[in-house]
C-alpha cells in the first residue's frame, strides 16, 4: 500500500511540475509577444503610385517576421510602394497617405500583441482604405481578428488567419500579390 501511495504522489508531483512549466512557458511567450522590438522601418519602392503600410509584431520564432516580409514582398510586386514597420512610438497613427494598411501579429490566448492593439487604437485617416488584419497562431479560431478589425470601422477589412503548421510564407506572398483582388 505504501508503494502505491508513493507512485501516486510521484505522478501527482510530475503533473504539477508539468503544469508549472507550461504556465511559465506561456508567460514567456506572451511577454515576448508584447515586448517592444525596435524602430524597424523598411521602404520597398513601388511602380504604380500606390502606397501600403505593413505593420507586424515579430515573435520569438522567425515565423512572424517571415510572414510579414513575404506579405510585404507580394504587395510590392503588385506595384505598391511598401513601408514595413514594427509597431511602436516611432510609428505615426496617421495612415491617410496609404492606400492599403496591413496589421498583423502572432497570437497567444486569442489576444493580439499589445503593441499592435495600441497602434490600431491610434490609427487615424483609415476611412475608406483597404485594410488587412492577420494573425499567426496554432488554432483556426480567430476572435483576435474581430478585435483588430474593430479599429477600422469605416474601412474595407480583410481578415486572414495563418496557421503555424501551414506554408505561411507562400500564402502571405499570394495574399499580398493579390491585394487588389481582396
């Protein structure tokens, strides 16, 4: 009987330890997703006189950066001059000079990055603009896209969920390349 109780105690201890490790991992991921990543801004010259702004929050992995850059490349190859930026205080909320606004983030617990949310809340001049909001995550459900789209009430908003187990670079590039058809 004593051996059975010892085994049960070990199993319960391992379960508790796994739970603690999972919680710590989630805290690290969420904090990273909400952390300021710098004043990155890049300009891709266009050919058709139209302008696009792509704002994305990079994550711990390179997946969100690759996705944002692939989307920007597709939009650029569709002829747009593309400004690519991380969110932050360096980025103006005035988007009136752009024809297309793209905003994306990695998602944990169905929440967009706080920096992306702050940028969305600060946006001015987006009325009648085409807006793409996207998220990258492990689950197909995407309530975060509704949260992000709500910042652009007077705009045409395209919502797109990229799943972490898909070929997101190709899908993002195609979305950008076909931006005028969305």
